[in-house]
C-alpha cells in the first residue's frame, strides 16, 4: 500500500514538470512574456504562484490518499511531518525541472518535447510502484544512475521504517 500511495502522490506532483512549459507556451502565444518580464511584481512571485496553485489543486486527492494510507499503515506524528516536508521538497524539485524545460519551451519548442520524453524515460526507471530487485542486473545498474530512484527510496523507507532518524542512519547515501 505504501508503494501505491507514494506512486500516486508522485504522479500528482509530476504534473508540475509539464505545468511550467505549458504556462510559458501559453504566455508566448498570447505574446505576454515581455509584459511579465517588465511587470512591477517580482518574477519569483509569478513562479511561486504557478507552484502553489498546482499544489492547492492536488491537495484534496493528496490529503485523501495520505489519510487512507495512514489508516491502513499508521505512522508517528514526527514521520508524518517529515513525509510532508520531503514531499514538499520533491514538488520543488519537480517544479525546478519544469522551470528548466519551460525555458527551453520558450526558446525552442522542438527541444522541450525531446526533454519531456527524456524525463518520461527517467520516470519509467524510477522503481516507484515495483521493487528494485525484480529487474535484471544490467537494468539495476541503469536504475542506480537515476537520481529519482534515491529520492523515492527516501520517501518509501521513511514511511515503512516509521522513523526519519532511523532512515537517515540506515540509508545515509540516499539522503
């Protein structure tokens, strides 16, 4: 159940990667990018607005599945707080990836589609919903190069071990 919970939460947050390029392409076609750049408000406020609007959009299913998984597999309050913080950092990582791809979407629309395909390939080899051990050795070596595998392993081990300090001490290289 923990595998499925984390997989669903990550898939909800994965939309952050496509949200920034979609917003930037929309602004490019409406020809409002120069107005955004010279606008009196800070560009960081605009970026955080996109980020937080998407976080608010996914909050209801996120909370529903978080509570459902907590009922089925209870964890301590400290682990709940650490999981929420870790998931927030994952959302920030995804939004930064989306921001980089969004910059390519503005400059060259063909490249951002290729980058999106590359990100999809990285997501296929992330071992989110299935265990690492079912793959052959050659695929396991490729998965070991994937940084998302370690990020998701942190989330999984923190929930299963029910102690963030224990997870850090047993898996220090993942952190």
